[in-house]
C-alpha cells in the first residue's frame, strides 16, 4: 500500500511538472500575455508608462529599457507575479546626493491608468510643476496621485527643486500651496489604503487645519520634514490611530503642542493624544543655532524657541517610543517627567531643549539600551551614573551642560563620546582603552580634568579625533601610538600644562599614518626643545599647525616648507631664534588658487588685533603668526608669494632691513602687524594697493620718509599705527614732510634718493625700448597691409598723417617731462 501511494505521488509530481512546461507560455506574467481582457489591461498600462516617459527629460538614460512589449522587464517597474499588473514604480534618483540620474519634465496624467499601483517613489528628482486641469495655476505635487486608490507607499521627497522657479511663478502658486493646501489637492481622502506618506522638502507651506482622520486608518508613516510650515501642529495628526512614525522636523512650527486641541484643560487635551498608542518614532526638530550662539554664557540672550512642549507632569503617554528627537524645542525648564514610562527607548535626543534641571534618578534606572544619547546644549547638572547600557557603535553627546564628577566611561560599545564644556574633573582613567576600545571620536575639551595623559589613549586604534584642550593636564605626552596603527586626523591638546619634548612616536611613519592628520594643536602648554622636523616630513596633509604659547626654541625647521596644504601656521609666543626660512613662500595652499576643501572645525585665531573664534568658515582663514619670538634678520621676500594670505603677524621680533618692496602682491591681506621690530627705510608705496587691509601696525620701528597715501591708506588714519618711528612724516601723523608748508612736493631723502635716480634712468630706457618696438610692429602691421591691398593705401595714409601730428606732440611733452625729472634728481644728488 505504501508503495502504491508513493507511486501515485510520483505520478502527480510528473504531471504537475509536465503541465508547467506545457503551459509555461500561457501562465507567463507580463504586459502582453493572458486572455483578451487582461491583455487589453496590460496594453493600457504599457501605453500609460510610455506616455509618462514622453513628458520626462532623462539625461542619464535611466528609462532606456522602456521599449518593446514586455513592460514587466522595464527598469524601475515591478509587476505582480500572478496578475502581471504594474504595482510598483520606483523612480528615485540613482544616488543619495542627487547629482546623478535626476529626471525632469512634467508628470503625465497617464499615471491614472496604473490602477493597481500601490508603491510610487518620485523622490530626489527635478520635475516641473504640474498643470492642474481647469485651473489657471500649477503646483509642485501632481494632483492625479490622489486618485490612485490602491496606493500604499508614496514618497515625493525633493520631487522638484523649489529654488529653480522664478519668483513670479512662486507667487502665482501661493493660491494653490497656501490657500487650498497641498495635502487637499493631493486628494488624500481617496487613498484609504495609504500606509506611508513621504513629503519632505516639497515646498509645502501650510498644514491643513482639518482633515478626516477616518480616511487614514492605514497610515503608519508620515514624513513632512523640511517644508515651509509656519503654523501650529494641527489636531488631526494626533488622531491617526495606526501612526507609528511621525517626522515634522525643520518646519518653523509655532505655539504649544497643546494648542492643537481647543479644550479647556491640559489633561483633556492630552487625552486626545491617547489615539497615538502605536507611535514608536517622534521627531520634532527645528533649526539649530550654531555652537557659538548656543554657548552657556549667551543662553539668556538667545531668542525664544517657537515650538513649546508643555506637557503636564500628570500625563502618562499611551505609546512606548523607541526613537524620540526633540531638538531646538522648548521642553524645559524642568526635565520632562512624562518620559518616566518610556522604557523601550533606543534613541533619546533632547538637544537645545532649554532644560535647566538635574536628571532625575528614574531616567538612569529605566534599564535602557541606547544607540544614541544626546542631551547637548542644555543646563543640566549633577553627576552621571557609573554605568549605562549602549548598543554597538553608539554615540553619546552631553556637551554644553554643567555635569561634574568623573568622566562617564559607560560602555565598551560607545564609539563617539562628546563631553566638552562641562565641569568634569579628576584624571582620565588609565584604562580608557580597555573600557572604551572602539572610540573613534573623543572630545573632552573645556572641562577641569587633571593628572597626566593616559598612555592607553594611543592604543585606541580606531581613533580619528582627539580633543582635550582647555583642561589642567600636566606632565609629558607619553609615547602615543608607539607600535600601533592609527587613523587619527585631528589632535588638540592646547591650553593645558603639558611639558617636555614631543615624542617622536607621534610622527613615526612605521606605525602611524600621519598623512591623515589635518590639525595639530598643542598651543598653550609648556612644551620645550626644538620644533620637530618630522612634522614636515610625516604630516604632509596638515591644514593647521598651532604651537603658540609654549617654550619651543631653536630654528624653524626647513622641512615645514613642504606642507603644501597648510593654511594656518601659528608659532607665536615661544623662544624661537634665527631667521624666518626663505622657503616659506613654498606653502602653496596660501600661494595659489587651489581648490579649497570645505570642512568645519573650531579654532581661535589672532587677527585684526583681537582673538576671534572661527568654526564654519575656518577653511577660508589663511594666517601666519610668528609674533613674540627671538627671530631676527630680514623679512624674507618669499613671504610675498603667499597671495592668499589674510593675516601676517611678525610683531615683537628683532627683524631688520626693509619692508619688502613687493608687499603689494599680498592682495588678500587684511592684517599686517610689524609692531616692535628694527625695520628701517621707506614704507613701500605698494602697501596702498592692499584693498582689503583693515588692520595695520608699523609702530616702534625705524621707518622713514613720507607715509604712502591714496587708496586703502585713506581708511587707515589712526596715528598710533606709526607711533615711535621718528623719521616718518605726512598724514595722518602731525610731523610734516619737507616742502609741505609751501605746497611743493618734498624732495626725496636718505637712501631713496639713489632709488629715485636709478628709477628715472630705468624708466627712460624702457620708454625708448617700447617706442622702438612699437614702431616696428606698427610699421609692418600697417605698411605690410598696404603692400598687399593697394585700395586701402590712400585711406591709411590720410589717417596716419593726422595721427602723426598728435603723436609727435605727445612724445615731445613726455620726453621733456622725463628729462626734467632726471636732471632734477641728479642736481639734488650732487647738492
């Protein structure tokens, strides 16, 4: 019996397999197969897609496969395996940054013929505004989408580029965008199956005040970020019972979250939020101010935040959030108590929430396992717990608060630890490598840390950024990265009390890929010895080298001249000796119009006579500060090759000689400080051509002669610029130059008499040479043409005769003027 059953099963197996081969062609899904009715339907969808394609521009040929009969084989088109109908159209730009593969043109109404479409993605493109039938205006979102009743997924993120439309067109569209609301022309009420709606960066401006939530029983994800909403949050958003994901970030939302309900009490309003029982992700994030504006010292001067989350302490949320982001929203001043039952959180962001409170102990006891904790830019205080749980590759940001005590080295899973601008104290744990082995970013700046730098920091093989400035660290830098491969790119240990010489292990190419290092800031310590030559040999990618306010001595190494990417060099306030290397002009990042790499970092730079902090535009700063050292000898002429240099500070030196005559070639110079040197001779006239110069200090030198006038010098009218230069004269100081009283030009004096005489002779030679060259060129340019074409001869000679008389007069006057100047100079010299 068992054998009989087995045989029967084998028989049916072969029948099924055979039937599959026999009827394979009949059952094959596609746009051109099946019975007559289905074939007609497939043909309708194929034609609809071709019409849709006709209205588009496709510079990357993404839709080149849209040809032939079998539309189920077309790129970005997905058909149902059984029915063969088009169910998915994914035309998102090919790459995330939108620089390649953008489609353009106008979306066709033929989309309405894709009646089985449930997934539509038109994001990251540059479509034109869609003309609305029977209307005199057009809008950014195709209204026909609202009639695709089976649609489940809709993504229109950056569907079109709002910035490319002329202002008058935008004004015409306001009737549609603002007055009638984009969401209602979409006709969302006809999309009962819609579960995901993505409309970020779509140029929308107003959220509708009412929308029947009963039509959105399936909506689980709503993304409306980065639009132009300038209103309160409408109440219908809080009645979407199946909503899991809500993102309203970067919309300039205003008012209180309770303003969404017109009820008499807070609790009565909050009960309406009980509908959001399935909510897992909530993102309410407005535009952040920059770090400087968010500093603690300026908190009282900050503008009020427009979106207020003033929820009663008695309210218990009906949802269990996993992701909460409230950034630049008014949550404080008290820490939000309604979070006490949110024990499923894996991301908690309360950044710039204006909370001035201690973190209640119940938060630390929620037994959370976080992948991101960001409480930055508040005024939270107290001690942090000894342990918290984090997922792998998690990040912690507690910057700009008042936390104190020991550093919270919570978990071995944390890769980014940002604790700057707090009051953490005590030494850094010796076993930091064992406790946080996968750190890539460590920022402990602006705290009160003491003790020495742990050697185990150098064993963090994934570390990219190390910032511990403005603390109270002491002792020498240990042999960091000695024998350990590393990818560190940014090192800042400035403004501590570190001492000793820099260990050679920091620059050892055997183990450290020093070419990755972009910033080396060791300023404000007590490092001594010579500046290491290996900095120039091994750190070829340096952008910033800052060693100011230390005890370095000796000469500036010539190897530093090979740092072709360096744009900030600061050795001020050391004990350097010798001369400024003449090869300094080889710092090509400050000498040529190379492509500037944009980056963000924070650095204090002495410029225009004051210290300024730069962050977002630091990459544009080009500065050399060698002030307050023991350097002597002449200013190297190579410095004037640095045409992009903005700040040059060589004050409080023992520099001798003259200011370079070609100082005017530093066209972008804004600050020139040569205070307290031994410079002599004239102030070069070319300094007046520095049109960007706004800070000049030449005081306490031995300069002589008339102060140049005209152009930029007219704005530098502070007499203190030239103080203690006894031999200079002219405006803006009170000392008059010889001849100023009788209105005649003062005669040149000193070394410049020979300079004027030599200049006049050279000028005469060049005059005669240029006149001879011009004669030859002019002769053959004119007479040669006349030889070739005789018909022009009479006209040319008539013109030449007229010009000849004028040229002779001009030449005679110029020759007489130059000869008189030359004779005058010689007579004064003999006198």
